[in-house]
């Protein structure tokens, strides 16, 4: 079977709400000629309703959602497909769940076909973006949950997560991510 020789990969565009995950993820997927998955589309209605009401999600809300995402990523990797996922992935434990989409992944090694890219911006910039989206009626996440997301965000340098300035133009961000992926591929 030809697909046995293809090597799939996953690029997770991560960060808090308002960082630009959907915009950048969609643009990157077009450049890489692959599918873009928005993790928000996989939230059950109950999760979306909680967030709409300004209630932070609990672990009981998040873990099944992350496991569903992992399974979707695993299916793509098994088929040798590349996929871009826009997902907050705020904690190391959540990223470990997603890394396990790679059947060869050894827990805690961070060496996975699942690569994370953090879109990084100051809280004021993110709050401004969320307020603008709310005014346009374009998203279910209220600005009041931003601080809870920022409090959850934890990055360990050992994870090898690429960090990109989310205040740059979308084209520059996508080009920067492409360059980082190419340099990682050269190392691997």
C-alpha cells in the first residue's frame, strides 16, 4: 500500500482565545496543502454553552474533547496525512494527550509527529481582539474568560514548542511557521 510510505504530521497552532489560531491555522493549511481542523468545532454543545456563559471548562469537560481530537489526529497520521489543528492546548498534560496521536510517541519525550506552535501576544492585545469578535458576534468565548486561559497557559522549554509573535501580520506569521517547520525537518 502506497500510504504506508507516507509520513503524516500534525501542526498544532496553540494559544489562548484571540491569539489567531483559526486564522493562522487555516492559512497555514492552505500553504501546506492539507486539512485544517478547528478544535472549537469538536466541542460538545454543553462546553460551548458553558463558555458562552463565562464559565471556565473543567477537566471533566476538556479531557474527553482532547481525547476525541487525539483520535482524529491519529486517524490522519495513520493515513500518512498532514493536518493543521487550531487548539488552545494550554497545559502540558493536554499537549501530551494530543502528542499520543503519534503511535510511536513515548510519553514525556516530546519527540512526536505532533508539533506545537504557540501564538504569543500580550493580554491587552488579546482582550482587544476578543472584544472586537464579541461585538461582531463571531465567537462564543467572552473576554471574561481570557484571564483564566492565561493562568492555565504553561510552557516547558523542554517541549520544543515554537513561539511566534501573534502581533505580526498573518502572512509573516505563516512564513515564520513554515521556516520553523523546515528547520525542524532538517534536524529530524
